[in-house]
C-alpha cells in the first residue's frame, strides 16, 4: 500500500466521508473503489475508441445494431 496526500474540495470530502459511513466502509476503501471504477470507465471508453478507429464507424454501427432491442431488467433501469 502507498500513502498519498491529495487536495480535495471540502464539499467533495464531506460527501465521500458520508457515503463511506453510510456504506459501512472506511474512507480509504471508498476512495479506492471509486478510483478503480473511474479508471475502469476510462479503460472502456479507450477500448471502444480504439475499436472504432480500427474498424471504422460503419462497422461499429453494424455491431451496435446487432444488440437486442429489449427493455432492461428492473434493477438496471434509469428511471
């Protein structure tokens, strides 16, 4: 493990502490989980972008068109 010092806006730190407390985890655990999730998101965007550059927009549209047109599961809805 490595210890770091980071400057965070007070409001962001308060929200992070509250969230961690409500989840029953330490602030360190929450920050590691949050950073891991964000890095995973960045990796996904980069991967899709690399694929698009390799195969082109038209092929990407063709691939996306093969996705099933179904309603999401209840737990996965945005509304």
